[in-house]
C-alpha cells in the first residue's frame, strides 16, 4: 500500500484559511464584531453595546489581522499589533499598565526599554464557531454541509491561532528589519503560550502569573535573539509573508 504523505503545515493552513490585513473600515468592523462576540457575549470580559463592536483607545494605533475560512468566507479570528506611534505619545501600552511592575528584571528590565522599539500583540479572538471540537454535537453553522469535510475542518481549527500570530509576526519582523522594533509583548494564559511556543514562536515568560481575566502572564519575544522556528513554521510564515507584506507595507511610514 502506498504510504500517505502528511500535508505540510503551510499546506494544511492554506487549504482552509487565508490571512487578511484589515486595512478598510469594513474589515475593521469584522475585527470589532468578532471581539464583541468573544469578549462581551461569550466571556463577559468587556461590557457589550448595541453597536456590537468591541473597541478601545489603542485600536486607532494598531494594525489588525483576520483569518478567513476559505469554504464559507466567514472570518474565523482576529489579532492586533499595537505599534509604537508618535500619536500615542507617552500613553502606556496595556502590558506596561498592568504587568511592567512585576517583570522579571533578569529577563527584561523595563528601564532598559526604549519607547518606540517595543510593541504589543493583543486582542486575539477566535469566533466560537471555530473553537468547537469534533465531539461537539452542534455543527458550526455555515461552515460546511458535508460531515466528513466538517471533521477535517475542525481538526484544522488549532491552526487559526498559529495563523493569527504569524500574521502579526509578519509585520513585527518587517518592522524589526526596517524600523528597529526589538521586543514584542503579549499577555496570555500559560496554556496558549505553551501551544504557541510548540510551533517555535520564541515567547519567553517575563513575569509571574496573575489573575487578569483568569490566569495570565506577560511574555516577550526578543527579535534580536536567534529565532528557532521549526522549518515547517518558517515555511508557513513565508507563505503568509507572500500575501501580507504587500498589503501592510504601504500603510507604514
């Protein structure tokens, strides 16, 4: 019998999903709508509103990314990268406000950071339809009418997080090369951070776990360190770069 060949990570991801740079009002509305669904409706982290958008003061200084499900055309999730901006002035990033006081100085001393040379990944949100497991009874409405295809699609759901993080990484690494961006922070639950590191995204825990909408800790990616992405993850990032760099580069200074 012929040996089956496992699709590459890049092949698996692009079979089901496409990364999108949210550079229009319509696409940003998709971002804010997903966030309202997840952060307000599902988990109650933020207060809901009649406009059904979840938006804060950092969004105007952020670059937003979506992952689109190819078969249905639905947007599966979103993430943003808050980049340093003159318009932000001395306004602290969220991680500065809530976590810098407890950073491990042996890992990263906040006093050594130069404003304008660090950014923050935040507001990761994956729509509930795309977090369902294969054991769930209810079919994610609108994804597919074919049960066999549905099972394959659900097994690809974990790739949404990876695709979102790599979409933001595409911009962060571009800014490291051309604009001197050296550190990227995120605040995450430890389980998600472990899963992300499993793909070779070198986030290091930089402070203790605290109760902040559940157990959360600050993590930092130091762009100046050697990147130890797996060959497969780098291949997926290359594919995402091919799509996104021409989309976001015209929107940079």
